[in-house]
C-alpha cells in the first residue's frame, strides 16, 4: 500500500533533505486483535501536532520509522471475529496518534465513530481533533452559555473555525481575531458578532469599541491556540471571573500568566489537551464526537477545507504548513 514514512526527525517542509518519503510497497496492516477493524482511508487531516511530531518537538514521541497521522475517515475493510459495532462497508472516522498517512489503518472498534451516511467522508476526516478540541474545551470545561462573550484567537485555523461555530451554537457573543481580509469575510459569513483583522486593526482597541457598542463589559471566555504576545494583549480584555482555555502555541511562544493576576481577577485557567481524554475520560470524548457528527449531519457545523490534495507530497512543502495563510483544515 501507499504510505508516508518518517525515517528521521526534521523539517517536513524542507525541499532539500525531507525526513519523510512516500513509499508504494508498505505492508497492509493485519488485524491484530479479535476486536480490531481495518479501515480503507478516504481522507486524513494534517494537524500542527503531526508537524511537531515529525520535527521531534511534540510531547509524545514515536520510535522511528513511523507513519505520521491524526484524524481520518474511511470505509471499514475488514473486522475481527469479536467486532460487534461495525461491519464491512460502514463509514467511520477516528483519531490515531500515528498511522493515518497511508491507504489502510487498523484500530480497535472502541476508538471508531460511525459517520452518518449523509455526511461527507472527507469533511468527517477533519472533525475529531479540531471540533473535538473546541467542543470539549468550550462545552465541557468552560460551560459556555448564551449570556457570555467568547473571544477566539487564531479564528481562521482548524480549531479556531470550530470554536466560533460551537460558540454560536451555544448562543454566545463571539469575537474572532485573525490575520487577513479573506479570512475576515469567511468569519462574517459564519455569523460571528465581531471580527478583528490583526493586520489592520489594534486588537484591544477594536474589541473595546465593539463591547462598548453592545453595552458589554468584557470577555468571559478566551480561547487561545496562539499564545505569544497576542495572548498577553487580549488578557487585558477579560472580565473578573473569566476563563482562559490554553489550547496551543501556534506562535511558538508560550505565554506567562502571573499567578497574582489570576488570583486578583478570579480567573480560571484551563490547560486543555484533547488527546488525554481518550485515557482519562473516554466516555466524555465519545459523547462529544457523536454529538458533533449529529450536528454535521444536520448542517449545524461545517468543516472548512483549506487544501485538498490527492496524497501528501513527500516534503509537504506545497501544504504551506508554516505560513499564516491557512483557512480551515488541511
């Protein structure tokens, strides 16, 4: 089968000596347990975590060589003798720490989610990580309500677009911060209450003016997949008792939040790593993804696909992973 193989750690966007290569004759994985399911992959998502794993900078390490991967969707190709939840031909999606950049993958039935027949399989491949992260963070951790103001940083990326859509479903006043006019138009089309283009506007000034126009005091929930100076500046907008969701560090700068400010302002800071829910609260994760698939089937949420390619090129250079033009999912 075809597979993208990481043989050494390094920059996958390098065109000179890429650490990954496309192989045509990788062995098709066999069912390794009675409850194992083999899936023929239709589409897989390229996440920032995958990029970090190839670089060797992610918190979870994998022995070399390995097939990179993340969330994916496809069709059940074979099932073990004790599989009760799925049959050959079913549409499924899932998250795998590695392995989805290939034609086939094997996972236990407990890790798979059935994709309703009315859903686009390619879109379903981009749902579990981005939307799962945002749904669990906003709904289960922050308990976002219709009376609150939500500020989403990096709002045009995969998790950002998921967060603004979930925020609107929850009935919150949603503010989106991003870079670039093209992205502004997309966010406005999603019904976001206020969009800040960081290329042309000062973030604190713009948001303060909007809040004043709506007779709102400040931000109740800060959704932060960016970090860096933007996180520092937007904390000035938070209400007393606000919540901060630390989702990631796309800026490559880990922010510092003084504990004395957290104390005085009565803030709650949530560290959030979606992957650990599979270990510590699998039932919560499963309920979350099932609800998201139901929302997708009803047309309440949309996975916006930025680049769709027949197969990742060995360098991943064409996917522009390191630039700021990403609009949705890769």
